[in-house]
C-alpha cells in the first residue's frame, strides 16, 4: 500500500455517504480497507480485526495480524496462530511463523527451519528445511544447505536433495541444474527425463519448451526429443506450443513440430496477448491470430498491447492517437497527441499543451483535458500532480468523481478503497 501526504488540495465531493466508512481516532489509529469482510485495525502500535459491522473479532493486543482468504493470521509474544472470520481458533499460537498453503495445509517455522502442519494441528513434516516453496501441482521445491529436492503434500521427499537448483513445476515438469549449471527437467515422479545438458531453457508451456545448447536454439518435447531441430538463427516462444523461427533474417510462425502456421515472413514476431500476436514488417506493426490470419493490418507505426479487446494506435495520416478494437476500427477517434495510461475501461489522453484528461472505452470524455501528470494508481483511483499539488479521483465507467480532502490528509489506497486519515478520524472510501 502506497502512502502520500497531500497539500493544498482543491477537491469536491466523492460519491454518496453510504460509500464512506468513518472511524474516530479515539477508537483506532488506523483502519484498513475491507478484505473478505474484515478490516485490520491499529491502536497504540497493536493490531486487531473488526468485521464489516464494526464488531471486534480480535482486540488490539497483537503485534501483527494478516487476513489471508477467510482466515486471520496473528502474532503475539513472538508466536503465531490462526483464527477464522468469527475469531474461533484454527491453530494455536505455538510457532514463530505460520502461513496457510491451502484449505488444509499450513507452512510452519521453528528454529529457523520450515515444516508442514494440517488444519487439525497434526505435524506431517517437522521443521527441517531452509525453504519450502509454494505448492504447484501438489508438489513443492524444498532446499537445505544449498541443495534442492521436491516433496509432495504428505511431506514425503520424492526428489532427494541432490540438485544445486530446482525452479519448480510447470505443466508437470521442473527445471533442474547440475554442478556445471547445465539445465534439464524432471517429471512429477522425480525422474530426470531431460538430461542436464542445456545452456538455457524456458519452462514448458503445453508439450514443448525452448532450449539453447552450443549457441543453437531448438524446441524439445517432454522426453527431450527435438521437435524443431537446433539452429543458429533465433527461435522465440510466441504462446503455448507456438514459436517464431528465424530463417534468412525473416521470422515465420510455426507450430511445435516446426510446421509453418503462416508462410508470411516478418521482421519480428512478438508474444501473444489476448489471443493475438504482434508482428512487424519494415517500420510498420500489426497483429495476427494464432492461425496466422491478419487481425490488425500491418500499417501502424505505433501500436500498444491489447487489453480488454482494445489497442492504443497511432493514425499515421494525422499523427494522432486513438484506440482500435480487434476489427481494426477506431472506437476512440485518433484526435489526441498522446495516450499514456489506462485502466480496464478508461484512458488518460493528452493534447498539444500537455493538458490531460480521461476518456472511457466509448470515447466519451469523462474528465476534461485540464489536468497535469495524471496517473492511474489502480483500476479506479486516478491522481493528478501539478507542481506538488495532488488531486485524487475515482473513475467510474461514465464519470469521474473527485475526493473531498483537506490539506495534510494522509492517503492510503489499494484496489478496494481509499483511506483518508487526519488528526480526528479515518475515512474509507469504497471504489468498487
């Protein structure tokens, strides 16, 4: 959460009063945004938890509390415990560190080592490892004394601590390295199915991955067989099991077997975003789909990254910017000098005088081009900073409302709300 101190703010009202929660300073020094119906509170440097009805779940007697999913993790007297949303104990505070891994499994730490405990407080793995990483596909990488292995969710070591490094499982495969820093892969049962012989590899996406050996690029399957033979010219991953392969200084879109998806040559092919792929020919950019069909013609000198089916684009006839859809139609007319920021459904636009405003996805101006240095802090919160004077706005689909703040208010924010603190109270503005 980021904090700013605001000075000389000129602000108007924001939203309805039922969109604001207020907490007097005599009760709490700080109150957080709602998280799964709960708020963290602070008083005299001790933390607690209240629910959305302002009922006390945990009093302000704890060194630290954290809300994770539907559980509350607390720290008191250097010991941690877990309670549910009603404050009922799940795990007693017996360990210096506890963190939930899933609905039934917790990471515990004691004497600077990590182990595993179930929800009914059964220790299935006594603390013994220097690190237990996040479980993926019901498997987790562990390390001890700079050696890496793998355990399952029962705490059983299925890969012994023999590797200098293991990156973790993706699509059933985990990258491992040997003492010479050469990379290979093990499968879910710990068998090294791809020998540690490569100078570089990416994680598997689908059935294949990109490798580099002796300065040659290639693509291998999950038993280490080349599906695209090694070559000196560059190969790049575009999306799952799709690659751009360079030949005679041109790139071609190929499937993982090396078959051309498109016979069209390009000067570059980028990574897929929202099911379409950026391509370049000469000094012009466009997009194709994963079948090689042109979606956005290769005729733009500047194109942005797709988001929610919208792409910032420069109209080279006028030199101005707008927003196109995947049908190559301007949904926001190219009438702006620049477009430099966006949320899911709105864009910050600017003119020749470097004055900025906001338009929505339908091209409607919802904040006039009268402001300086606009920036989205999250999907709904917008900040203007003109010569050190901050103004805060909540962006809705068809309107922008400005927060009513006073000089020297302290602002915290995240994706769920905006917290305004002063000497007398804490106010929380919902922005959902």
